C-alpha cells in the first residue's frame, strides 16, 4: 500500500513556531513532527510515500530528500495554488494505482494503521475514515456511524447544541482510487466538506474505524506543549532517539552536564548541549541541540529548540523558545509565552 502525507499546511495558529518553517517541520521531541509520521508508516510496512506540498516546500524536500535515509521512498507533489485536501491528493493521482492511505503530516499519533486497513478491506469500503473520541468535539469534524460502522452523517465544527457524537475525524483515510473520479484535476475540493458528503449522498460505502490509540492534532500552541508532556508520560508510543541514562531522563549525543547541575525527569536533553553547574532542569522540559544553559538558570515544563543561550539565573516556566534566542541574566519567561527565532531578551526582563 502507498501513503500520501498531507504536508502543505502553513500552521497559522502555531505562529511564531511556523514563521520560518512549514507546520510539518515543527519539532516534536527534537525531530520534525512529519518524521514521526514517516516512522509510523514504516512501522506499519508502508514505505512508498507521496508528499503533497504547498507552503515552503523546499524546507521539507531538503530535509527528507528521496526518503532513503529514513528507510522509505518519497515522491513530492507541489501545488502552485491551494487545492483543498482532496484537490491536493488529486494532484498526486498518477502516483496512486491501488488502495491508498492519506495521513496528515502535522498530527502526532501511534494509531495501529494495519488494523484500520484490515477493517477497510473487510467492509469492502470505498472510503474508511479513522475516527477517535474526544472530550470537546467543537474544534473538529464530527462523524456519526450506525451499528455496522457505516457513516450516516457529517458535521463540521459543530456548536454544543449540535453535538450528537464524540467521534471525530483524525484526517487519516483509507481510500479506493475511484474516489478521485468524482471531481476534476485542479479543482478546489475538500475531503470533509465536499467529497465525503458527496459520496454519502450517492450512498457509496463509507465507513468509520474508531480507534482508542493516541492522536493529537497539533493545532495550537497549547496542544503543541501537551503532546510533548504526553510523550514524556509514556502515553504515546514514538521513537525517542536518545539514551535513557536514568528514569525519565533521555540524553542525546555529546551533552555536557557540569557537576552540581540538577536534572529531574522526565526530560530530554539534545545533542551538543551544555548545562552549567548549579543549573536546574526540572520535569517536562525538552531541550534541543546546541543550547547553553548557564549557572543557576532554572527550566521547568519548557520546550527550547536549537542554538539558544539561557543566561545566568534566568527562569523558564511552561514556555516555548524557537531557535537562536538569547535570554540574558535573571530574565523570566512564564507560562504559555512563546518566543520566535533570533530574539534577544535583555537582562531582568519578564515575559508573561
């Protein structure tokens, strides 16, 4: 089976994380979120992968190239103008010669794809939507199925008065190639708003496969933080490319931790990072590569990317820092603050 990764998103709700990179390249546990999706496909024996691109395509192409270094074969399909989710898949129609999977390049999941594929085959479905249950369905497309799993109704982003199901669309689909014959090449067409309701009206076999496996749509900054905490809590099965040196403490290569520094897990410390004496790295902190954490700096529940300098006595609490940021001495950055690339925070500044 082939898979198509949807990787064209701008991720406007994740700014400033996405100001200089497309959403699939935003790091989760020090690797692009799309790399976790590729690892999931590979784990489920899917290695022929197409990738649809639109926003900053070169960044994704330069990182993954032909996929060889990641154990897969990748082909790219670039949209000049946005075509919608189904339209971008139609753009890759020449690649799709049999049953195929569509999966988002910017969600984090460990869903057992083999079970979903088996379900699709057993039901002789034209389209199978992978569904999950959520507490607050308002942000998602709600999907209603009958007792046999056949889809009977769709509702995009309902109000509370309209909520009649907690099963929502994960954006993972298993499809027969013939679904692409229902609209034209170059036409702006969406799966959930256009194609699936059209197939439903034509009484085509649409099924919903409900999973209880982990799935997080990294749609906003709070979800971005939360998925890291879920990984550190062991709620999602993903590959962490680091050595676990103590319970809950993962360390990548060439990390220097000076005597007197305190590390309290769960934490991840990235390649070529230096943590100076008497610095404190507390639970739920993710540190990327090439960072320097100076004396008496204190980090907790924070995510910092690459090439940052955290000054003496600075404190970070529940914040996210992008790349090449200087946080000078005794500055404080508090909960839900996000600092974009190449910013300088002067001494004793307070950001809330």
